[in-house]
C-alpha cells in the first residue's frame, strides 16, 4: 500500500473554500511499513488538548501557583499560553520528565487589559477567555484566523452582556469583538442558548468561581452538544475545590469560591492511542500506553 504525504498549503477544517488535495512529495509515495512479527512497544502519548487548555485557564484564575506536567504543545495551547501571559499571568517553562518538552509553572497575577488576543482557530481560546478577560481591568480585543470569523460566538457574547459586561461586536456575534473589563463580574443568574457549542457553557463555568455572586447558568436551546466536554469542565473544577451543582439537565450552579492551585500531570490524549492499539490488533503482540487513566472524561 502506498500513502501520499500531504505537502500542500495549510488549511482549516472549518474553511468552506477548501480546494487543496493531497499531492505526492518530490521523493514520491511513501510505502507504509509492514510489521516483521508481533509488536512489543511502549508508546507515550502527548497530553490532551482539551484538558491542557482547561487547566491553563483554571491555573491562571487560581489562588496559588500550579504546575502542569506533560501539557500538550500545539498551536491551540500555545495561543492559550500567549493570551494568558498577555493578560498578566506568569507562565514559565520548567524542565519536564515525560519526553514531551518542558512542563509549565503558572503563577496567577492581577489581570490587565489593553491587549488583543489572537485566537487562531482555537475554540477554547475564543470561548473560554472572554469571561476571563471580563475579570481584567481595561479593554481586551479578540480576533482570529479568517475562517474563525465564521464560527458562532453569540452564546459567549450574549452571556457576557447579560452579566453586565460591555461588549462591542458591531452586531456580528462573531470575531472580531472587544470587551471592557472592570476588574470584576457581578455574576448571578443568566440563560443562554448553547446549542451551537458546549464551549459556551464550559467557558462560563471555568470563570464563574471568580464572579462576585458565582453563576446560575441555564441552557434554553435544543439538545446540548458534547455533554462529555461539559462534564470534563465540571470535573476539573471539582479537582480544584469548586463544586458545580446541577439540579436538572441544562442548569449549572457555580458558587463564588477560591480555585486551588495544583501540581498535576495532564492525561495523555486517548484519541491518539487508536492507531497504535489498532496496529497491535492487526499485527499481533502488544502496545502499551503509559499514563492511561483508570477513569476519564475524555471522549
């Protein structure tokens, strides 16, 4: 079997104008490897992107420093780190021991505006950080890649307005937009339609412990997508001492509460294990993935 490497321009999975197709490299097609016998391998996996970016946000809002071990290093996580640094959070690289580069030491600091946050295509950046930026003092602008400007942001924008935050989006309900943080968010009870993305809910839940009155959030739309990702958010909050109450489907209650700093290892991205585990099924033998959690909220 011959597999062609993709050597064309970078494209976005959200870009409706895709015209590129895989083309062979100058070296010609690449022959897929064939196992000589049963496999016997240990395959460490990089950390989960979803968990890395959630833990970065919570570490920035915590009441003490945190250390994230084996965080994923990707464009989305780099954009999150750069944005939090721009808001004032101190994020340092420290030697890691997992073979995936440095660990991260995060020291919370007073959040300040006067910046523009580049979101790229990262939904976690564009939807998790506006509620955080509302806690800063001063204006914060958000923008991203051209195709990111077609992604829905109404859930986040309308939620912030309901919480009393001044948001200017020129009526687009998409990127780019700006908000003016006053250093605090009153919190209270709001309702949003999060049918377009569960990230609208997760972004509000992550910042809600820092709201003066916490948050009582109700989803008013149709079936909510990606509930496991909301459950992941709730679990990461619980592990930092914040108990999110859900009295009924589509309702979340977050108390105003300190967020604890943590020293933790990011779970490996379990979806990346699939091809390696499948290889063992096809070729025989065994493939081990170190750090596999006994239970997880990953999907």
